[in-house]
């Protein structure tokens, strides 16, 4: 459903009307009219929990997102909608509460998005950022505190954060689902949710003062992998023109085929004791959440993803975008416990055979301490480094505008959090100027962190606006190329230099590419 010129005129008028204290203007969108709130200063209007599709429950479970159900009157969008169905969140590993969704509400009825805007009218055409959360495609949601959009909106950007289905609800394929789909595909419902949200942005964001022709998609971890999938998918073309991918990409990452994913779906159906799709759709969501195991995220379904992201980007079949991408110095995600030097060398030789000697030159293990750091670096590079690096190399090799960073700020921390350094997700609060949400008792940030957040948030805002992070008063960030490999080191002082471990990443990328 497209917004009519009359609706846009009404939006322009309503945004110019002074709202009541703490309330934002009424805005007409697809489905009806909504109201929201304002921030404490009154300079940002906030609309939380806007439905962008029908609730994917009952007979709509495991279907592409359907049109939103219209409502009458003015719908109050004052609170986040439910987070997608997942296990109850609790702090673990390096992540304290501000990095997680609230415990409630969590529901299948989760297709909601949120808008922060400081625009005073619908004619301003401010640049738009659409944020996609991480969580391994099995958890996450837009209500995470460090994803707040107020600071970004104050920089002249309309920020939209979206929900999408995760786990079995977002990525389960099954032969019967494929047959009923009308597209001969199943399994990528979470990506279809993201595309539906982008279509909503295209149709509605002008009513919030945003420019539908200047949209950046951004995400971290699984959200970053989602960004790469959207760049590659033919269904998402022309819905955005820039991309930010933080610690994750689909390039160089194995994807299950539709057939393999369907086989997993058949096993899940058997585990749940369902004899038909109707029975499966009638199964309580909590039971599916508990028993449906083995879902790994996006698949090559022949529809959303006709081939792997690597194949699509290598062939130049991806969207024409500018790219800002990078990863963190101490991502901290390891496949297993750290091993002593002797055991690490032996394991490497067994796994990599004749390539082990070269690999150990890049990831040495002369002592236990050296082996400890090498295993952390190898885990970082296998999980994230080679993905984001390979994507940058491919896009840069095709003449696209690419900017690459390495986040090195070791966040000050106490107690159990003291050893994580520049950990996975640690850069998000800096990039979106949200250090105020960090628990300063656990992580006593200081003036250095505030300075780095100011620099990073300005880089990000500049890129969202123009496709170039550079601006007055900032250290120069040179574009990345496959020859120069210039990278912005995000620490204090921030500085550009050739990617220090490019040779290791080149070797590792080739090694992974040769493995079955």
C-alpha cells in the first residue's frame, strides 16, 4: 500500500502542530494514524511499536510477512512491541544487561519497528538509518538499550530499528512449506521480515521527515550478516543505497541449501510429534522454542538468496551501495577452551596438514602465552575478520566505495568483565553515541571513551548522510582498496594505517576456501 500525496500533506501539517507535553504529533502511515512520545528535551519525537506487518501467528506462522491489519482512531505507539520468540535473556559472557533485550514482552507477535526523528515537517528529507540487531539469528530485538535512536536523530538522521523473526520461527524450512509458498522456497522468513520493514520505510518514512531515496541499512553480528544478505538479495534492491556491516558478513560463510534446511525441518516436525503443517502451526510457541533445534539462520532458498552471498557479490549481482565495514580487536567468541601451546600446535597440524606451518607463522605458539593470544586472534579472524575483509576486498575490487575499520578500544571494566577488551558488540554504543546506557559500575568509562564515541558517532553519521565518513575536525579516513588496504584504527588517538594483518587474512581466506 502506497502513501497518497494527501497523507503526506497531512503528515506535514501534523508534524508542525505542537503536541501535548511528552506527546509527539499524530502521523498517518500504512494501516492508520499513530502517536508517540518525545524525549526529555522535546527535540526528538519517538514512535515505538509501530506494526509493519500482520502478526505472524496461527496460520501465518512460517509465511512471508502479510499486510498490516488496519486500525481505527489513533494508535498510541509509546512502547516497544514484543521481542521475537526466544529464550529468556540473561547476562552471560561479555554481555551485561544493557546489551540484551528486556525479559518481557517476548512473543511470536513481534513484527514492529520504531522511529526516532527530530524533523519538524514531512518535507525535510533527512537521511534514514535502518538498524538490524544481532543475536546469532536465534535471539535479539530492537528494544536493546544501546540501540536507542535519540542521539542519532539529534544528528539530523531518522533512525528506524526493526524486529524480525529468529530461530525456528524465522528460519525453519520444510518441504510442505516450500510447496505452499507460491515461490518454491521456505526458510528465510526473518530476511523477508527485514525486506518488508524496508518496504514500509520506502512507503512511510517521508511522513517522519525522512528521505526514502537516502536509506542506509546497518547491523552488527547477525544483523551485519543480514545486511550482506540484503545487499545480495534481488528482493531488496533499490530499497537502500548504503550499508554498514559491523562484525559479520555473509561473504565466505557457508549456507545450507534449501534441501538440507528442509531435512532439518522434517526432523523438527517429527520431534514435535506433528503430522501436518496445521498441527505444527497449532503447537504452542514455547514448545517449538524448546524443542526445535538445529536452525542456523539464512539459507540458499533460490528466492530470497538465489545463491550464496559470496557468489552473488563475486558475480556483481548485488545492490550498488557504498560500504562501511569492520570488526573488533578482541571479538571474544571462541569455538572452545584455550589450549596450551603444545596442544594448539598439534591440533593445528592435524586439522590443516601441510598448511599448518604457514598458519603457525601468522598465529604462533612458541609459548603458552603466545598460543593463548593466537587462538583468540584466530577465533576472531575465522568468525568475523575474513568475512568483513573478504567483502571489502570484493566490493573494492569492483570499484565500489568502501571504508574499513578495526575497533581497538579496550573498554574499561571490573570484575568478570575486565578481561574482554574490545569485545564483540562493544563498538555499538560508541558508533551510535549511546555510552550513557553502559553500566558504569561494571564498565567505568572515562573521557577517552567519550572522545572516541564523539569521533565514531560523527563518522557514522557522516557516512549515513553522504556515503563518506570524513568531515571537519576528524582524522582523515581514507577509502579502502585491495592494494592500499587503508583501515581506520578506532582507538584514541584514531588513526589510519594499512590493515596490519592483511597477509594473515589473505592466507586464512584462501585456506578456508579450499576446505570442504
